[in-house]
C-alpha cells in the first residue's frame, strides 16, 4: 500500500487535536470556499468511542462565518474500525483505516456523498468528499494535521 499509512486502531490514532484546512469547490458554478479551524477527538462521556468536534471559520464568496459540527466515532465490528454517526445518532458512514485508505458512501435525500479517507503518516490524514445530486455538485477536500500535545482520547 505505497503512499498510505496503515492504522491498527483508528480511535486511538484519531484521539487528540487536529488542525483542519478544507477547500470547498462548487463544480457547477466554479465558486470556492475555505474552512480553517480545529477538530478535537475526545473520549465520549459514556465511554463509547470518541466525540469529534470541529470548529473554525468558513469563508464563502468573501463572507466569513463561524462554523462547527459534532460527530460520534463508535467502535466498529472489527478491530481497527469504527462507525461514524451524526450528533443525533443517525448513521453517517463506516471507517476502516487498517490499510491507510477507505472509501465510504452516504446517501442523503437525492444526493450521494462519496468520501475517500487517506492516512499520509502518523500526523497527517486527508478526506475528499464528492457530493453529487440534482442540486449539488461539490468537492470538499480536507487536510488534517495533528497538533502537539497529549492525546485526549481512548485508553488502550
């Protein structure tokens, strides 16, 4: 698997604080936006997996706005995997980085989200979501870089 960094335990690997840079491109209009911020993966209060909280600033067409989202990363059916859920508990996608790369799909109304996750090394990973449907034609490319400091996630 040249070019990818295999991850034995996805939850332990993600635990901690990550710098986030995202470029959002609307392929139909040519418009482009940018998100800059942080993502913190911390142990869930109920002890099941991690809470992913992302916050920062999203700039679209010259207008900057605060933006945030929360996801849950729960232990998956096999070692090294997890299930990603929205904050309200609805399923989002599975995640298996044991070979350093994963492709996920998520249908959302008439749109289809296809995400590719790649781990570049122990401190950098990337997601690229392609969103297609009757009203959307987007690419969201996000780079994550581990920030220094102690991990705040799961205990091994």
